[in-house]
């Protein structure tokens, strides 16, 4: 893999991991356009760790408060809320980690097809648009309970389908449950932490157990670029969400799905 390919793919992953637009769709589209081979397991692991560091850094205050609520529990409302949020994150993470661990090989073998990604990009983009346009939006993050977390966690399993977008399906379910866009997005970002940690850790075990040669310089570079792009993406997305809502991302997603359909039938 060239240095240019490494940097571009790390930045693309960082910019799209937290948006409801499907990072897998963008990685495939970029590689197709540039005529690049598959990036390989080591690069996948690096960019997963990079985006994990981005969300840990951005939400370090929230994470510190949740940790303190567990270590030094107090009787005030803020501590109870942070403890409940941590429980919601734990519960919502269970379905996708269990199903992902069991079905990872099948997904890789049968669903990593450009046509599958194109169709899921379009279908889940339309679902996001319908839910965002029609559902009430009065709930905020402090209203989140275990029932809401479980539904969002079950929806996150759909993100195992390439093109569905983990951020997209969790945002869609959050909006369906009546949460405003910013609150749904913040929970989606926090929910990325255990998922990215599990994906990166599983990939690293595969690297260690397999025959992949680990270039530590390239690995570190991919982590850094993915982390920087991911942090910028989170900050920009929350700001844009408050001003413009989700419609621009729905439109972009529908255009992307059409482009991917063209790619799926075009000669490489």
C-alpha cells in the first residue's frame, strides 16, 4: 500500500465513520475510483483505532463524568443521570457485539458487494428521511432510558449490513423514539466507543494470529490521520445538525447510492 492510499483511506474513514452516510460505501467508492486494491486487515484495524481515539477525545468530559458516577456514587440527580447513561451504553452495545462476533465471517463472505452497499445506502437513507420528517422530536439525552437504549442497540445490528451506516441506523431509531437530532447523534457517537473498541480489538487479534506483517510506522500514521479526521467530523456534524438538520445528509446519501449502483455495473 502506498503512503497516499494509506492517508486517503484513513481520512475518508475518519470523516465518514460518525456521519449517517456509510463509511464502507465511501471506502469502496474511493478505491474503485483510484483503482486501489483492498486496503487489508492491518489498515482496517488502524483506522478503527484512530476513530476510537477521536470519539474518546471529543467526549472525554462525558466519559469522565460517567466513570466518576460509578467510582464515587452520590445521591444527586447529575450522578444518577450519568450512571443511567453508562448503563444504557452497555445495554445498547450487547446486541451488535454478540451478533457481529457470530456473523462476522458470513457478512464478509456474502454482503461485501457493491450492489448490496448501494441498495442499503438508498433504503436506509430513505428510512432516515421518513423518520426525521414525521416523528416528534421533544426528548433529550437526559430522557434516555434502558428501553430506548435496547431499541437503539437492536437497530445497530442492522449496521452489520455494509452500506447501512452504524451512525445512520442509530440516528434513525433515536429519531423514531422521539429524541431530537442532537441528542440522538450524541448517543450514537458515545455508542461508537464499545463498537470500535470491539472491532479494533478483534482485528488486532487476527493480525497477531495471522501472517499479516505489521508496519508500525504506517499503522501509527493511519491512526493519527483517522483520529484527526474523526474529531473534526464529530465537531462539524454537531454544528451542522443544529443549523440544517439531517436532510442534507439524506440527499447526499441518496446521490451516493445512485453513484454506487452505477459503479456496481461499470467495468473496473
